[in-house]
C-alpha cells in the first residue's frame, strides 16, 4: 500500500511539474497602470481640424514645465500621428524652448515587474526648414527606475521604445519626457503605456512540484 500511495503522490507531483513547464499559461494578463494616447485632449482652434493647439498646457494626465509642447491632431500641418489617427504631441512647442512633459497623476507602484512602452518619431519630413532636420534627442525617465535617451532623426517613422524594470519596494513615481534643445521642431510622442506584469503562474506550480518531490524523497529515505 505504501508503494502504491507513493506512486500516486509521485504522479501528482510530476503532473504539477508538467503543467508548470508546458500546460500552464506563461503569465497572467498585464495590468495597465498608466495609459495615454492623447486622443481625449481637446484642441482650441489651431490647425485645419481645429483640434490642435500650439503651446498646449491643458493635458488631463500631464503637466508642462520649462518650455512648451504642441498638441497635434492627425493630419494637421501635414503631420501624421501614430496609426494615422487621433492626436499626438510635438515635444518642442512654439516658443523655441522644448518643454518637459511630466505625468501629473501619482503612479503608486507596488513591488513587482513592469513593462513601459511609447511611440516616438522624428520631425515629419514634410518640414524642409534647416532646423527641422536637426536630430531630436529625447530623455525619458520613470523616477530612478528607468531611464533612456533616444535620438529621433528627421523623417524617422514612429517606432516603439521602452523597456522593463523591477520595483523592489512600493514607490511613487512620475513619467518624464524631455526633448533637448528648442527650435519648434520636436520629436513626436504617442501611445504611452505602463503595465505591471504578474509573476508567471508556471513558476509557482514548478516550485510546488519540486517542493513535493523533495518532501517525497525525504519520506522514502
């Protein structure tokens, strides 16, 4: 009887390990902590659509400091936003002083793993002025957890940037975009997203299975 019981337990344990390695989902659905495509912003008469605004400051989820940025509706001034629709942000506004765009909502991050992404393009190639062709250097940061610097060249299409980082202890942070320089022709920003990535369920099952194997081995010994 003891041998038969051990065999059953062994089968259950190996079943758990098999699920961990292949039968269980790799990870749970990420949880969106912050997201903004700027489409909900209301322009005030600028541009052909009347939905753009030069030197825009009325963002729902951002503040602008140390300069200015522009809200651009897709198609205005010959500029296409990401996906050819909605709105986006020119990170160097009309004051010859690129602004600092900072998330205004407190982002309270629990300990865990996070994925950050955003779409960035260079100044549209339709602008042929000399200043428009100068590369835009954009500093991006999330507290002391994530930082990167991106160079967006004239005519560069939208591309996704970002990365992953871990939070060891709960903390409150802000997302910051800062276009260096100032000449009214900035990099274009769209589709900002920060997500928390739950620990894979498979890891927990694998730990359970291996723990069971260890306990069974000790009992049989």
